[in-house]
C-alpha cells in the first residue's frame, strides 16, 4: 500500500465511549478489547467512504467462529476468524461519496464446552468518515436454544454435520422480526439448552440460572477474565420486549427419561420462575413466550403464563409459530433460513400488534 493510501486511513479503538459506534449484544464494555460471545454480538456504525477493516482476534484455534458483514442490512461478506491479531476487510471499493450503515456480527454462538474461545474486537480502520447512527425504534431481547442460535439454517437440506459455519445471526427469525420493526436485538441462546434442563435432562444446562449475568452459560477462569460472570446491568439497555423461545430441549429431556408425568409440574414452575426473573430484570418490557412445536408440549408455556398473570405479572403473552417439516430444514432437522424468514415475519407482525 502506498504512503498516500495509508495517509487517507484512520484507525480508532472500538469502545463503548464512542457515540458513533453501536455495540451489539451483551459484553463487558469496561474491558478492552471487547469480547464477542453471544450470537449476533458485534458492532454497527454509519460510514461514508470506500473501505473499512476491523481488527479481530480468535483466542483459540477451535471452535471456529464466523462473522458476517452487512451494508444497509444486505450481506457483503462472511468469514471465519483465525487465531492471532489481524485486520479483516469489511467493505472494499465502495463509492466513496455514498454513506451506508455497516453491521459486523458474530454468526456462531458461544460454546460452553470451550469457554476460553471467543472473538476479540480491537479496532476499526477506515477511509472516509463516521457519521451519527439513526436510532432504532425498539430494543428486543431473545432467550432461546439452537433455534434462536440459527443452528443448521445455512446448511443444505438433510445435512447431519454439527459445525459452526451452519449457524447464523442473519438467516435467523429474530433478525427478520427486528428488521420489520427497526429494532435493535440482543440474543442469549445455546444449542441443547432448555428452561430447566437440556435435551439430556441435565439440570446445569439451562438458560434460566445465568440470565442475570453477562454471559451466564460460560464458566471458567478465561470466561471470568473477560467479564462473563459479572452481573448484567439491565438499565444500560432497557428492553421493550423480551422473547423467550424455550421448551424444545426440556421436552427432549423428558423424552430421554420418559418422565413427562413426573416432570410436568416442575417444568411449569421452572418456566414461571424464568418469567418472574425476566419481569424483575425488565420491569417495563412486554414478555412473549414463543411456544415450541406441537410435539414439544407447548401447553406448558400457556400454563406458566396463566400462573404468572394470576400472580399479577402483566404484559405476558404466548405466541405459536407453525410447525416445520423435513422440507423446511437445513442441517440436523433445524429450520432453514427461508423458514426462519417466514417465522420472523409472522413474529414481527404479532409484536407490531402489541
């Protein structure tokens, strides 16, 4: 690169103190560099110019985490982050007098079995100017499992590989719903996890216990060092809506032990406890439980919501998506990006009605 080209570039650290940068997802913003753990975590900014790079670092060689770059919501590129510190091009060769909103998001969920693995976001290098970002109309948080992590959505139909490239934050029902509503999104999701237990009925693998932490599903010294176990400041990002899409793996755990009769009551109470916790942490948010498929006991969500209303918890709703079938799927019988688009638009219309 010539000296003239280099002189046209600016490099800035990515911090929460820059008003021209919108940080996406839960993270410890007091630390530098920032750690991207949750699905959809990353960065958004308004840029006028031709080229932008981001300085990223994978802390471990495996698992491989993927990132996606969007320009005004349209995918520009997608790439894996390698170990070591380097700049990755986000956009190159754009018309320099045009402005656009650039979004950089982590496509792959965090991995509790590899708590040291994360993506660190250090800095931006760009030609051109950063501009003020227009505000979003809503803030929506999603709590879920593999269906909310977008697992398998990018894979060919019938694929059986459990690999990180098939996960997606963009080809994801939550993305399509938020796009309809001009909403900012935060995702807390983990494959195999449930409300009370996971698909093998292991009670330490649930999405409820760690809800009040920044990244409550990650434990260990490396995760603690990057703030995963810190209490999350809910006032820093007050959600307007919290969507819960759990129970599929709870049902799987009961099927694993053939224990529905024994576990039905505890599961309803576990859902009620999560609703109480969400309400306590988000006193002004509407709470929407997106019910699981018809073979995964969706009535449990309705029962828990009814009990919550009886306790005086207001603005609690349940919503049913249509079941998906083999022709709607990508990998490992998880719905494709196209089915996610349909689901997201249905959810978006429901949330708009609220």
